[in-house]
C-alpha cells in the first residue's frame, strides 16, 4: 500500500513554514514543555504539555480526506493548530462532495490519504473488507474505551476488530423554526406527532407553505431524505422495527417501511406543505442541503427538519436561540413521553500505520480534541469528556445533553449502517427519484432488489 506521508525531503513551502512555526513554538523534539524563538529563548506562553504523549516529528505531513467542506472545513483545520505546533505534524485536510465515491477510487488506485473521516460505518466496513483500512492502534482504542459508549465503539468495529474511532456526533431528530415568527403568529412548539401535523395544516391554511427542504448534496444527493425515512421508521415501529430493518431482517419493501415512507411523503410530497420559498415539492430534489432551511429567515417557510449540525449553515450574524432568529425543537414522537432519537456521526480510519498517522488518529480520538472542536463551534460530540458548556449554542448544548443521556432510546443513522451499495447508493438515489415523483412501492422494491446477497 502506498504511503503518502510527506517527509522533510519532499516538504512543500507551506510544510516548511509550518515546521519553522513548530520549532519556534515548541523548541523541537527535545523540548515539549515550552517554546523557543529563533534565538533559542524559551517562550513560556506555548504549553505543549497536553501533547507530550503524541511524540514529535520532523516536519511530517499527514493527509486527511473527508466530506467536510466550506466553513466546517476551516473549523476542522483550526482544531489542529496547537497539536501541529507541538508535534511538528502538519495535518493537510481535503474535503470533497464526492467523498463516498472518491475514497474508494483513491484506495483502489493506490493513492489513499493517510486518514479518512467516514460518515458511514457501512462504507468503513467495505474499505476494511477490501483490505485498505488498517486496525486502530492501542492508544486510539484506549481513548474510545474511556470516552465513548460501547455502541459507538461498535460502529467502528468490523468482525470483532476495532478500526475507527468516533469523531463528531449529531442529533438528527430536530425541526428548525423561527421563535420570533412563532410568537407573532401565536404558534406553539408541538410535543406530539399529531400536534406537529395540526400545526402544519394550520400554517398551510394561511396560504403559506409550512415546510422547506433540500436534498441535493453532490455525489451524496438524497441523504437528507433518507434521514426523514429513518426518523419515520422509528416513529412508525420503534427501535425493534428499526433494528430489524437496518439488519435486513425486515425487507425494504415491507408494509411497515412503506407506511413510514408514506408518513414522510405526507409532508415532503405535498405541494401544499412544501417547498416554501423555493418551489413545488419536486424542487426539494434540486435544492442544496445547505440552502434548504434558509427561507425560514425570510418568513417564506416555518419548519425545516434537519440535524443539529445544520447550525453551521445559517448565515453569519444569525441569532440561534429560544428567542432568536432560529432555534430547533425535538421532532415529536407519538406521545410527549416517547422520544426516539436518530443520531449520526463520523469515524476516523487509517490507510497506513505510520507513526505520524497514528499520532493524528490518537489525537482525534481524544477528549482534548473533542472539547477543542466543540469550543470552535458548530458541532457536537457524544464523547463523555465533552463539557456541554463548551457548545456554541443552545441547540448544540441540548444535543450534547441528549447524546450523553444513557437513558435515551437512540439509534444511529440507518443508511450509514447498511451496506454501502444500499446506504450510500440505492437508498440515496431511490429517495431522490421518490421526491421527483416516483411512487413509494416502486422505489422501495428497487432498493430491496439492490441489497447485496451476502
């Protein structure tokens, strides 16, 4: 397998500049306790104590590939600032909207990155079974045993061997809305599914379209629609049905899954209910995930079902809070007491076992990294070491508290757990066709037929 770590002899000018910064901040491999300037004078403001266990490296670069782009990519890069200064490792991140396809192409072509952030355990398992992803080192597994639940560790485990640590996590069962607009209209936040549908009908009766949505996401187009179906399966049949569906004990075209899909369709495929501020219901298929909820800010729609991480999509200056421009409420279950929770997350796998690669992988699995990233803003984590007070908004603080609640009935994103041919393939494309007018049974029959035989 090709190793892609860039050593000093092949360093770019950017890498050389980062190395110079590292040496001035941390004093090189022999001095982790404090920094030194170009003349060798100690800089007491640079404290590298938290990074001593990772070792030091002479200007090495570790490449990291993911689906993370734009603002979130910048925030991810910022999370490595102190680590890079103190270890000498430059983390070179590349985000792509075609990640799910490109990570396979790169691995098959011998050009894999050192590390990749997998949004789907199913895709991770495929890459493990194809012999590309290597087992996680002991330091990474120790961090996960300490900071994460057994369920989260299991998502990064394939055939009993641990490969990838959880990174970020999100709560997907949220509906975004405008508290200000609700107050002006006299609307109340619903606490049951019937109340949510009554609110939908009430808003539609005014002549406005209550919901807005978007599922376009480059090579991953369709994934926001699969989240809708997953939330509806949880509400239609509970955790047991959900687990049986994800493991294919219940087929995709089972009547219960048809009913759950039609429950989502009662909103998403109803032109009286969607797509406020954008077009008819079919416009959902061509509206980007990033833009799907923005009509709320213009008063052109009232409700947008999307995960906690959607906070990063609101324009700069948007006040997120219970009395702000936007906020979110829990997507209701059948009763106020029933609160099934759909979650999502990402997992860091390695394509080689080089020491610098393992150092970055270990840092990304630590409570130190998780708190650093949460403080930067826009994300949540289920790492037990994360202090909810570090969250950048009330929504994200609520999400962290829900993720850390051991009594919550939570299920991980189903499409991410399914074989990648389905979860990151036919399920995505099928839901796009469904939004574009195809009938439920035909689409679910097609997805069922695509499930791999073994």
